[in-house]
C-alpha cells in the first residue's frame, strides 16, 4: 500500500490523465479552493502537484483575465496533458521539493492533496522550497490534524500522511495561518479521509 503512495509510483504511473484527473475539474472541493483564493489578492499562482491541471479550470472560470498560472508535477504524462489544455501556463516536470522557479517568483503556491504523500521526514524540505518560491501566500488543500494519535492512525489505516500545518508552518516562519475545515457539501461522498480535509491559508515570511 505504501508503495502506491511513493514518488516513484506517481512519477511512473501510466493512466489516462484526462479522464482520470482533468475531468474531475468540477469536483465540489475545487470550489472551496476558489472561495479561499477569492479571499486574498493575487495575480500569479503556481500549483505544486498540479496533475493534469483540473484546478486551473475552476480558476479560469472564476477569476477575470490577467491571472498568471503555472504548475509542476512529478509525472511527465500529467504535465503533457496539462499543456494540451493550458498552453499559456508555465508547466514543469519535477518533485515537490525541487520547484523549478526562481526565488519569490509567484504570489501563491497551491497544493491539493499533494503533501499527503510526504512523510514527516520529507515534508520540511518541501515547505522550505515552497517558501522560497512564493512571495505572498500558500494555500494547502491537504490532510490536517493537530492530534499525533489521529495522524498515526490515518497512516496505519490508509498509508496517507496528515500533518499539523498550524505547527509546521509556524516553525518555518509563516504567519497569519488559518485552518478552514472543508464543509461536508464539498466532500459529498463521505469518504474516510473527510475528517482530515482542510484548507490551510498562510502568509509567507518577508525576506530580508
């Protein structure tokens, strides 16, 4: 089970990225991401773990022209599919802890169930890399829990990682950290991961 959560597995995964991922652009949870993005001022956004670009559809539909979009995913086929759908976006192949963007290059870094594949030993390097690239905010649609017992139980039962993002981001210097519990209507399936689903919004620390 843990093998299926590994970077190697996702990097080599051969599926139809359009039908399996891009076509989920209207999943309700993406609308909750839009609500959070509407609460902040931004022009440029870069999604880490963007897959085939399903979130970009909602962003384009809900924001006026002039937004600059980009993303990175570890799977080459996913990025190739995204390029077909969004030929104006900056799209790259690479892991979450090596974002091929310059320092302070985007207003917002977005992740959507990407960091749940990273162990507590690996998450810190990715957070530092995200901090390097963003000059404004992070928006994490991820699995969050302040209970270490619940986080351990989740991993044992599913192989996924929840993190305490309030503590983790504060440790890395982020501030104005807000945790939004995902409302039930945005995960109507009632899946077992629902209790952990949050969107975390935080400001990136100012660089000297």
